[in-house]
């Protein structure tokens, strides 16, 4: 079995240099780093992770908080994050906050107790003050899907306002004017920005805003027919609905059918996330694409750069696009 002494002898470097290469330290000459890595690969050297962590005062782990570990949105986000960090020899510890502030704070405390080297946080209930305090305690932290100007370099989000605008604009361009929307929890930043996009499109096309057409729902699958039932029962004049997540849209599909109506004929629907189920329902769901894989990959690389003291420029806002399928009827 190969040892670190073999690497040192063949690469003609010291143990400390090998250690710095293994920990991706920035102060190693490129040629030296390449030579050491070539030797490691050639002889199949496997560093002792416990010893490596002890020497570097790291645990080689990153903690990740998400809303839930269920569903296509978060599973895609977590999976892409883990795949990226594992390529660097780092493990991901993922936990969920289940949408409440107490659970999210408890989850963060749990991750910190594991002495993770960095944090990736996708919170739904924590305030800006909470997140600022967390970043202050753990500087190698990334905040997802929120923008906080004081720590802008630690934030990676989606242009939710643009997403809401694109969805609503498409519905209007198909001839609809009685357009409702079912939001996520209204206290969440994503809901607020998507609503701003909806309002922007209505104003641009001269359609009067009706606050009764805005119904608060949930981003998860719990009771996802409750808001659609309320909307369709109280406002039968609605011909199209912009749903702030594909989960909400799937609940609306069920309720439309339960009321003896036809999706894409009697009621047009646009979702948000472009999750896998959107391609496998009938009719296929038009949805705003949320690039979760790209966000997870960027978050992973960014938190690794913060841990290692290297530079990894990332966009603070990713750009959504609309995937048009068959769930919006064109009116005359």
C-alpha cells in the first residue's frame, strides 16, 4: 500500500507540501501541484481522511439546510451539491427545516455541532438578521434563493421576479385576462418576488389587478388542493392560473378534474420549477425553469472556495426561462 513517504520521494517534495496539495491550498506552485497529483494517481495513494482532517483542522464535510428532503426540487439541489463536493473529497451532511423557524435554527445548530467546514443554507423561515448572524459565526456560508445586500457575495439566487413576469406574460399573450395566481407562503422572498413579476406583467398589458385572484398556498405537497379548491369555487370566471410551484400546479390539476373541468381547456395552468413531473402529466405542464442543478453546483464550488481561501466568482442571480408545453389554451 502506498504511503505519503512514497509520494514525497517520487515527487521530490516535503510532507507539508503534499498536505497542502491535498487540501487545495492556494500557495502551491501550479507545476508542483500537478507533479504531486500525477504521482498520487500513478501509485494509487489514498490519504487517511482522519489524519488529513486532524492535520488541516477540518472535518472535510459541508452542512446543507433545505426546506425538505422530499420532492424533485430539493432532491435535485442536494444531489448536484453532493456530487460536486464529493469530487473534492468532501462529504455533505444534509438536513431539513420543514418550513418553521425553530426547526431551521435547530438544524443549523446541529450542523455546527458537527463542526462542518462550511454551510449551504436554503431557508424559508429565517429572517435576514438570523442569516447575517449565521454568516458572522460561520463565514464559509452560502445563502441560496435570497439576496441580502450586506452579504451579497455569499448569496446565490434566482431572478424570481423575472420568472413570475415570464409566466404571466405568456398567459396574457395567449389571450387570457382573468388570470389568478396561487402563491407559496407570502412571507418567503421567492413568493414576494414572483408576485411582483405577476403584477408587472398585468400592469404592462393594462390588465386590472384583482387582489381576490391571489390565493396563498404552500410550496410542499401538504394540502396542495386546498388553495386550488378555494380559487375555483370562489372565482369561476378565472380562465388561467399561474402557480408559484409545480407542486401547487399538480394540486390544481387534481382539483380542476375533481370539479369536472378540463386542464388546458377550461382552466390553463403555468407552474414554476420545471420539475420532472411537469413532463409526465396530461397535458404536459408549461413551467418556469429553475436551474437547480446549476445552483447546487455553483453553491458547492463557492463554499469550497470560501473554505480554501480561493476565488470563485459566482452570479448572485440566475436567470430563469419558460418551458412551453401544452397546459395553456390560446383564446381567440
